[in-house]
């Protein structure tokens, strides 16, 4: 017998262990079956489960459980990313906390060994947390981006791309972290709105005493590296200056004035200083006009000018320059203060404005990122992008929702070289060795590099290996095929590549999706996946992005502890509307828990009433209309759920299940069969019991991908009576979608349910006391309706709380009327409620609602409010207005009914 209360904390761990022990998650068990595969977006090995993981992995698990139940050979490939910067920081922090030698003191080899030790102890945390969520990955195939096989794949790809001319070294600007001392990707840069200043400097025009050109900057310290001033080609104010020079203050360098459309005549003075070595836009302007690139910082963000050949070239010694050289080794922000003070003292500071701008911070180091000119390794992304663009253009890979393909194309068609080197120790060390003269030898092994060098030089020489490691996105770009065993031609690679779908967030379309497309097409000659489902991000219930600084981060594990994994999963799925962000709330998750409880209670009711599975049950043989009706409803729900999952509309599938299970089965079917279960008709009772048991099996099967724990528990517990189960629910077949549908039964039950629902609605609107038994009169009923009323008299009276249901030729006075097709249902309530008081109450409610709508309209019509209000506040006001307008319609209808009385 089922327990009185469902307690997920007592069930989920036990159920998950039973799945793992039975090998239910393993791929390759159905050799002749169609394949279905998904690779997990590998979470950082340092990570802990967050709400984004909960959403992403819930959607993936729904897909793989659904396809597994449809009989496919399913592989959900799991694994973790080595997370170069994050992992190195964790271990360095651990060394510091334990007062152990730093990585610099212990050396590279010892430090890397220490990281592997940390990984062995703490690196599996997030995997165990994903199991708590219910993720049914094939854990026997778990991979790590630095395991032996994936490391081989990374080296093979690097070497081949290098020898094909698609990887090269170049000196370009990168995002440089002065604290971590490494280049970082755009994704690791956070743009933070910061209050600062805009300094306007006057640069003297050469050979035109007293004439200046004014430029503005938020970073005065970079002026020492200026190599040009740009004005717009059509700016009449400066046409006579194009081609002339200014004398750079504090330095004395003569720098040209160039015409470039990058300068905006409407912004400030219309002239901009160009510092190619310290600004990404300036770098491009500098290339167009062949301006010098003068880097004035070292890797720590300090001024490096004293022995800087690029800086000193062609400069004449002077007191002014000598004073500037005294700034050598100053921190960039201290240098800023000194430079501003000197410009002011020289009378060259025109003005200073308060200014708010977006400042780049490192997401790990929390220091301001510096555009830094340095030599790095690059991938020729533009060449690799072409087949990847064509694959989406021709539909070989499609985005869901389709609008994300525009984002993909925007990035890919304007793609820049991909910087793949990082100045770290933890990661895939670049397989490049340098000879005595700097010649580069790129090979898969050190032995091969020495052999190549010996062939080049004619004798054995000393080689130095490149100390940098590869960007973690480089190894994850190979994920769909490296995890399947490439470069070896494994059975899994042949069977499961291309994968069936990818589920991920929009923020890594370029960093991961696009790069997997490029690498998959280049090395596997096929797209890595035909479908890319892009979900939104998880925000708090007010629509704000979650962040520790705001204090609104929600821990999914705490929610699982409180409500159970099923409740969290069902909430995330039901909110995952394609193209929209997800805003879960505790109330919503509690509602999902109540949904599980509702199902549990219905199953317990059926069990207590002898509803035991009959292995001989045939849905097409049932006689009673209520049983024919519920079988048809279940088949329609199953078809709807299947189509929605196939189209990645998991939210629609969840809504269909909720409505069918709660409203159709629990609220109506269970209520409507009570007389059969309690009646004397043995055959009718047996049919109702068998149908109810069959329906419960259908329900837990359909609901399993969304709420796997409670459904598996019900499947097993309800299987304790009757014929034994042949398998766990996770491996049970999906409903056939071919059960019979009876149009006559559908019409009959729909009419009965509508009649009861309409009467209940009127009672609520008119404030009829719950315990009041009222009369019901039907006018205009034909033979079919009369037959329905006779057949369902007891159920209608019990569920609508009526004294009696009678047929009449005319409607009695004081009756509220409900139109049901050709018939009119009347409820004489004039003597049951105080009509005057009720009309007054409704009138006051209507006034309040209209006042509220007026206030909301005033807000939404206020341009100042709309300009400043956050998106979630606007959405909240719009939702409040929609709710209020719906209540107005209902209240007006209720008042009209009272007027008719």
C-alpha cells in the first residue's frame, strides 16, 4: 500500500541508485535500434550546480528519457571541463590558505601534480549534484577535457591545423588580465557600468602656434602610446588639418592627423586620439592608416617606457620627456593621476566631465582588463567559419528558436582571428618547440619535434617548449567527437556522430556552438548536430539576473532538499518557453510539488479502491462512456506531449501534462467513477478499476521524463499487485498513441463537465454559500441532453451541489441563465442571496479594478517611466493589467446576470 504522504527525500536517492545499478543509463544496449545522442555542455570541474545547470540539464534529461522510452539506443555523453583559469585559482588559493609554497616556488611540474590531486578529491562535486537532479547520463563514459584520450585529440587537431596554415602566431591586441597575467576570452570579461571622468586634452598642432585639436579620453594614461589623431573625412572643421601632425604632449612625438569614419563629428570635439596598442577600435584604425603600435604597459599594468625601444624611437631628449620617463613602473592608475596633473599644469587640460561608461573587469580576478599588444597563437577562424555558415544557411543545422541563427550569422560573418593561447600552467600545453634561432617546430610529441629540428638544422639542438596552454574553449570545441574516441575510429564514433541535438544557452553560441560547428565540419566532414536548442537564462522571480552582489542567487540543491528534484524539474520545464528567460519562484516550485502530491493521492485512492493492473486489459473493449472518454483524452494528451517534445516545446508538454493529470484525471475522472467503484454493478466496477489502473500507467509513463522519481516510485509500487513489471519505468515503452478515441463519449462527457463547471463558476461569481443546495432547471433540452442528465444526475447534483435537476418549458423568475448549446440552464438564486448587496459588492470590485487599470496604463504610457524602468518591472505591470482586465470581464458578466434577475 502506498504511504499516506509522498516524501521525495526518502525516495529519490534510492531510485537513482537502482537506475545506476541496473545499467539503465548505458548506451549500446539496443544495437539494432535507431540512435539518439546528446553531449552535455561540460560544466567546469570547479563548479557547483546552479539554476542554469538545472534548466539546461532538465531539458536534456527530458529529451533523452523520452527517446529512451521510444526504444532508441540513447547516449547522453557526460563530462567536465578542466576550466584552466578557475581551477588554477582554486588550487593557488588553497596553497595560500594552507600557507604552503606558491606555484612559482614549487614550479610548474609540481604545481600541475597538485592540481591533479585536487581534481581527484574535489573534481566530482558537480557530477554528484547532477545525479541529485536526476540526470540519466551514461556515467560509465564520463570524460574530462584533459583525460588521456581528449588530450591526444587536442594535440592532433592543433598540429594538423598548424600544418594546414590555419593556426599561426601573431602580435595583436588581447583582453589582458593584469592580476592573472594571461589573455582571457571575451566571455570572461564583464562590462560594468562605472562612474568616472572624461578628460579633454588639447594637442598642439605642429608649426601652428596657439592652435590645438581637442581630444577626449577616459584613460589618460594611454596617451603616452598615441600614434595618431582621427577626424571624420567630412568634418569641415578639420579638413585643412588632415595630413598634418600634432605634437604629443609630455612626449614630444609628432603624430599624424588622419581622416577616418571612426571619428564621430557629433561626439565631443569630433576628434579622437588613436592608441593602436591599447584600444581594440584604435587597433583597426591604426591598421587602416599604418600607424605605429607603441605598447607602454608591462604585463602587470605598469608603465614600461624607460627602456622601451618602440616608445623611445625618434624622440628627442628633453626635460619634458625626462619627467615622463620618471613615471616608469608606476601602476596605470597612479600614472593617470600624474599625467592629468601635468597636462593641467601645462595648460593643456581643456575640461573634465563626469562620465559613466562600461568598464571591462575580469570575471575571475575582478580587476580592470587591459587591451594589451602581445604575441599569441591564433586560429584562422574566418576560413573555418565558411563551411559552418553554409551548414546553417542550407539547413543542415538549424537553431530553435530560429531567430538565434541571426546571432550566429552576425558573429560568424564578422569573425576575428581566435586567440587560443593562455599564459597559464593548468591546461593543454601548446605542442610547439623553439629552436636556438626561434624556428618553430609543431609536432604531436617531443620526440617528433626533436627529429624535425634535427632534419632542419642538420644536427641535434636544444629545444624550448612553448610555456603557454590552450584556451579551454579549444578542447571543448572538439567535444562532440573527441568524447566518442576520435582520433581513433571507434564504434561509438561511427554510431553516435553526428549527435542528435545540442541544448545550450545563447551566451555561448559563438564561444562553443560555432566552434564545435567549425571543428566538426573540418575534422569529421559533417555537422556535429542537426538541431541546436537555445534556452533562455534563469533570472530571479522579478526578472533580474542572478548575481552574488545582488544577493538573489538561488541554490537549486536547497530547493531539491525542500521540495524534491521532481518539483524543481517540472517548474523549470514548464517555464522554458522558447525564446524567453526563465523566472522561477518558490511559490511555483511549491505548486509543482503539490502537483506530485496530487498524483500520489489519486494513485493512492485508486489503490485503495482495488484499481489493479490487468495485463489483459484492452482499451478498445471498454463499454462505459466515462472510460471511453478518459482513454481518448489520454491518447490526445500523449500525442500532444510527444509532438511538443519533438519540437523542443517542453513547456507546452509540461502544461499539457499538468492539465491532463490534475484537471482531467484527478479532478474529473476520479470523481466521475466514484459511483461506479461504490456501485453494485460488478462489471462496471471491474471496468472502472482496470481503466483507472491503465490510466495511471499511462500517466506515469508520460510524466516520467519530467518527474522521473515520483513516477518511477509509483510504477514500482503500483506494480506490487497484479502482474509483475517487466522493467523499470525508465526503460518502459512510451505510449503507443493509437488508443481508441470515441467522439460520442467525448461529446457526452464534455457536456457534463461543462455544465458542472459553469454552475460552479456562477455560484462563485454570485457568492452563493458553499453549503447551499439550489435548484437547477433546463429549458430547451433535446432527447440527447435529457438522456445525459438522467445518466449523470447523481454526479451532476453531487459535484455542482444541486437539490435537483428538472426539465421545464419556461425559465422561472429570479434564475441566472447559462447557455449550453441549444439548451439553457437556469439557477433560481434570487431567494438564496441578497441581490442588492451582491450587486453593490461587485460594483465596488469593478471600480477598484478599473482604477488599477487606469494607474497601470498611466505608468505604461509615461515615456520617462518606460525609459528608466527595468524590463521585469514593465513585464510585471503588463501582467497585472492583463489579470485585471480579465477580472473586469468576469465581474461585468456577473453584474449583467444580477441585472437580469
